C-alpha cells in the first residue's frame, strides 16, 4: 500500500503537465520503453501513445487529475473513437480513489462499447509504485512530491493547522502600502478615481463598481487597457476584504497572484502557497481553505504569461486545472484588453466567466481631475482642457484622436506631466511615454547624483528587454539573468567610451533600481530554495525600452541582427505590437516608413498592422503619405511594393492618402492608384478602409480615364454588379485593345459571362 503522504501529494496536483511527465516516466518503468508523449490542448484524447512492433499492438494513454474520473475517461474515449485513432488498449491513469467494483464495471463497459482493453491505474496503485519499486520518481518530480518526511505530521495529521487569517490580513495591508510606495510613479494621484467596470456582454453597458464584481460570479474576467487600473482595482478589493477580516467580519481571504511569476518550475499552486509563506502557513492549512472555498483569488495579468506557445499552453492548462480543482473559491482574472483570448475558458463548460472591462474616464472625470491637479492654477487647468479640446464631441468619438489617450488614468497623468513642463501636449503616445520616462529619471536626480544619462539607460534597458523576451521571460526576470545581460551591455558601452571607467556595475544596478524602471521582487521559494527576481515597473515601461532596442537594431545593426529580430517578431506578433507602435512614434516619418517596409518584406504583417493602426490620426496620415511618396517619388514607381504595403494596411488613413495622391497624380499615376485601391476593396471588403475605397470607386467609374474606369468597376463589382457590368461592357466594346484584354482576363478569372 502507498503511504498517506504520497496519496495526499498526488491528490493535490494542479500541475497537469508535471503530472503528464510523471506518468510517462512511470509507463517507461512499466515496460513501454518507446512511449511517445503527446499532451497539449489539442491532444484528441491522447496524452501519449505506444506502438509495439512485435505484435502490432497500439496502446493509448490518458492521464487525469480530475475528481470526475469516469466523465474524463469517457470524454477521452469518445475523442479517440471520433478521430479514428488506431487503438487496441487504453491505459488510464488517475489520482482518484476507485473501488474494485467500479474498476471491474468500467473495464467491462469499455470493452462492450468500444471493443478496447482498459487498464486503470488509480490512486492506490500510483502510490504503491512510487513508495515501492519506483521510488526514484519522487526525486525526478519534486514539483509533485514536495513534502519531506519531516513535513509528514504537519501536512497529514488528523488536525489541520488553522490558517492565521488575522496575521495574513494585516500583512496584506502592509503589502498594499509597500505596493503604493513602489509604484508611486505610476499611481501618482489618479488612484483617487473610483473604478467602474462594464459588462461586455451587456448591450446597455451598465456600470458596476469594481468592489461588487466578485458577487456576480465565481469566475470573472476583468479587462483593461495598459494603465487603466487593473492591478489598482485588485488591490482595492484586497484591502476591502482584508479590513473586514481584521474587524473579524465574515469575508473571503483575498489573494493576489501575479501571473508574470509563473514558470514551468513554479506552478499556480506553488504561487498561491508562496503568498502565505510570509506568515509561515503550512501547505495543509492553505489547502484546507482552498478546498473549503474560503478565498478570493485574483490572477493578475494572464497576458503576462510566457511568450512561447508551448510555455503559454502549459501555463493556461495549469491555471485551468487549478480553477477546476478548487472550484468552490471565487476568481478574478485580469488581462490587457487587446491581448485577451477567450479560448482559455472554453475547456470547462461548467465554468461560466462573465467578462468586464474597466471603463474609460468620461469627459467630466477628466476635467475634474485636471482641476484638482492644478487646484492652485485655474488658468493652467483651463488651458489644458482647451488644448485637449475635451468637450468637442466629434473628436471625442474618434478612437484615434489624442484626447482618447486622456481617458486612461495613467495616460492622463503623463499628459499632465508634459503640459506642466512645457505648456504643450505631447504629439503622440510614444512621446508622451518618453516624457514620463524622463520624468522618472529627473525625479530620482533630486535624490542622488545620476551617473548615467537617459540615452545610456535606454541602450542598457532596451537590450535587457530584448534579451529577456528572447529567453521567454517577460515582465518578471531572474535577478541573475538581469545581471548577466546588463553586465554584457555595460562592458560593451564602457569599452566604447560611453560609460566612464570609474563607474562600476554595482553603481549602474543601484541607479536602475533607484529610477524604479526595475523593482525588486519578494523572493519566491521552491523545493530548492529562494528564487530572486526583479520586475519591470509596468508593461508600458517594458514596451518603451523594447521600442528603443527595436529602433537601435533596425537603424544601426547588421543585416543579420535585423533578420533575427524580424524572425522573432513574426513568430509572436502580439507581444511586439505595443513596442513597435511606440517605436514608430519615436522616430521620423521617413524612418517609420522604413520600419513598415521591413515588417512587410519579412512577412511580419500582424506586427505592421498592430503598430500602424494604433498611431494617432495625424501620425497615421503623415506616415501613410511618406510611404506613398517613397514608392512614387519623381515618377519612380514601385507598384508591387506599394501594393503589398497597401494590402497590409487597409485602414482609413492609408486609403485616404492613396485617394489624395490619385488627385495629385497624372493620368498614368491615377491608373496605378486606382488599381491599388481596387485591390484593397476586393481583399478587405467591408473593412472601414475598404468602405472609403468603395465610395471613391463609385465616383471613379465615370472617370474619363479608361484604366481608372476598369479598376473602379473591378473593385466595385461586389457592391453593384449591374453598374460594374455596364461599365465593363462599354470598355469591352469601345476600349483600347489593352483594356479589352484586361476586361476579358478579369471576366475569365472571376467566371463572369
């Protein structure tokens, strides 16, 4: 028989990928030496397969930590059958306790229904294997077998130690104060805003105070743009619940888990445990509260999970299994709005998750905040409100207008910093962010003498951001990794004479931490001891410095370095979108046009689109005109390149700029512009840019230039076949031989009689 300790550890598994690895190692020891692990989200009912060449025998393996083991088993069997997998035998490994009668009945049912032999390895058999002949598995899988023999009585005694709720609640209040101090550059005064969320499924957009969200469902998704106040909202909830616990009122125990700290070696369950290590709570006492459903667990930043697909797949599965296992608790999961992928909640249909989004500030809230900020200078407040054109409703409704930036609290604070310094608004989001970064440096200069200028810091932190994302780190970085990368760039810059020889690495490290771009993080503990890490203060800070490195590489590095960067971007475009948007906003329009061309030429289409469409209206138009002029300059046309970029950027500013260029061009130019607009309308039919194109094509159908008329009719075909057919018929009858040939080719290609 297996020990109670081993059974306990097997029953508390939430690291499903770790369990798969453990099961595969066990199967090898049971004689399946050529087992082929599969796993992942789309395993089609199979966690591993084995084919015996000697007797042509197919074995499929299914592993489960779910308590509803029978439901899981038959779900997998149905998938195996529906996908027509070759199968003679199924091995089902489960951490559930199963009676002998249930085993016999299930084996018989499977044979009768599917015609397959079934072998069930249940909790007792697993524990017996691990405590007996295959005890080495404990050392190989310490993420599962985490208890030492000394912890046996504490974890498994008949009386579970009671979690000290009062001490924990007091600790959370202290941690909130630490968090406020650490994030002061970001919080400033905007934390006084009352935060509301809007249910995205509600057409009426009813506002809900953030403190009421946990009452609405056991699992809630909370979205918000970068700087909207997602983490602030979680801390409001945490402080509210902690104060209730301190007053000895009935309340859930609040836990905030930053998902940026997740790793394959540090599962969700370990992250939860770590939050209680500072009040010396035992695993068993935390487990008891989890099992009883006594917690509100806030998972902050699902968009901050690892960037590589395999790791993200692993992380999401781990998170889903945890929520499924401890389903009696309440959960909030935050995510940056553009990064949210609802697929993650589709694997457990019994879990419903209403989706809320933190509401942007309205006009009166912005005006009220500006007046409070400039309470001693009413003229400055009024001047800023006028420069924002705050109450111009036409501008207010445009998502690309600058005033829309002010609807996000952190952005509003950055705008105020720029205005306070210069009396002017920043020209775009990127320059607004640069002002904020400079403000952080200047703020720190008042405390101590700076040894590095901002340009050097941009190079150092830009390289750190780039190397971090290449190594599959994101906003949380192991301290030793950060040290190593900074030392490399530090030595490089010092050798070039850009850093004084008297400045040491320790000087630089202290200054970067003092500037608050990187912040020290509380040590995490795994089975091997403390894990020390640092974190970027905020995702926007990370994106800014990554943008600095993008600029550096694409403008100044070798062709190989450029290709390497573009290859990485292409593999994961969403992680680079914000940084590339910032990069375009920091450089000249000419340089930005070069970047767009590089993105498109290297098939980084999503990167180009994400970077372009988030530019403000003026920048988007000016960049569009610069790109068009580059490929049509002085009658030197590169129609193929311009078409390729135009089809990648089918947005209103670009299409409008093509139309303006048409008006200025000669007759030959107009035919080429009409051809490009026609292609956009055909490929991106019903998009906003295509709608603008359709409207102009309708007017071009009557143009005196037969080439323009042809492309207008071609692009307008889906909108009005009758009108387009009439134009094509006339061109076929009266047009030049060249146009007649184009009409015939078009009719043949599209199957038009």
